[in-house]
């Protein structure tokens, strides 16, 4: 694993702390131009402020994550001239920490077990009396089918766990965060309850979820500026709420534009034709990649 360049200070606070950013890909396929842009934005923001750029492997999906994709991604990043300042953090090695965070929320009655399959959620949310299903950061907003399940005893294993959003918001004071280009944002409880619903904090097969893992990991790494695509903007209020519930610092957020293909679709790992490695093999330079993505 590479770790080059000047190190940044420890995290904590929001305004006075050194800038620490991170690039956090899932090693489930080749990095494409969208990844290149996301990594460049995070790297350049840290370097411009004399801060630290971190790399994190979001590899909780053990069925799809592969070491060869990590090695390929590292090669791509180093070729682009992006150097990370500390050994990469690996989510698959941090499951006990996610479990501890879940236990804290469970003990406060803020989680409940859910046995619904995706088809069940879609069917319930699409019932005639419900109207058109709402879509939030987890897809179709959960209609609360399992919300009445018992929440006593120890934290259960092998089951999905959802945040009782209504109950969690009752515990929260007015919450704010700083967003680059938008200034101070204020969490709207009614909008979050309607637009996100009871989000999943632990998937049955993973033991955690994106929402929980990223807030725990960003705090542990002292990340002070979260840079990510604008498609994740609506997840930010969920994360700010979780940071409050778990007593974690709230970083600043920067939601950058997405890189799209010729048809306007957001790039995904299935777009092998846009893979950074293919451009390298065709003779492109790192400067060419920066020009292509507008960085």
C-alpha cells in the first residue's frame, strides 16, 4: 500500500481543524472517469489547504470485493499522481466498531429489526392508497411495516436493522452543517422523515450499511471535509443526524458534479469503456484525464 506525501493533523472540530479528505471506492470493479474526478476533487482540496488525503476501501460487500480491484485502483491513483498520506482504512476490518455503534442506538430504542424483502417494500409502498412510492437515499422509502417489532433484549444478529427516524428526530435539537457553495444548511425534520424514512443501518448480510459505516469511519479518520457526488446530497441530513446520535463531529460537505457518458447517464463500474486503465493503455496521460473530466 502506498502512503506518500505530507501527513495531516488529527481530526476534530469543523472550522479550525486541518483539512482532511478521503476517497472511498468499493473494490468491486475498475475505476472509471467518474472515480478519477471524485479522487482528484478530494486530493486537490486537501493539497490546496496543506492537509491530508486519505484512501478508504468500502469493502463490506465481501461477495463482490476483490483484492485485484484494490491493486488496480491503487495503480490508477498513483498513475494520476494522487498520493494518500496514511495506510488505507478497510471497512471489512471494522465490523466490531459498527456493531458497537448499533448497540448504542439499539439500547436507546432507536432501531428495530426488519424482515422485509425489497419486493415487499415496493409492494407496500405502491399500494393504491399510498399513491406513487417516494424515493429517497435508500431507494423506495420504507413504509414502516416492521416498525412495531419488539426492541428488547440484546442487539439481534443476522437481521436487517432500521433507524426509527421519527423517534430519532424527537431526540435531536436543530441540526446544522456547512456545505461548500451553499453555506450553512439546517436539517428539516419533516422533510427527512418523509423523504428518507426509516433507513437501513445494518443489512442482514453485511452487518452494517453505507449510512452507518461512513459516519463512523469519517469520525475515526478525522475527516473534516467530505467530498462526494451530488447524487449523495440527500443522504447528508441522514448522516448529520447519525453524527448527532452517536456524538460524532460534523464535517463540512462538498457535493461535486457527476461525470456522465455521451447519453447523459452517470458512469458506473459496468462502463468498462470509461475505465482509467483503458485510457492509460491507449496512451492517455494524467493531464489528459484531468482535461477530460474538467479538473
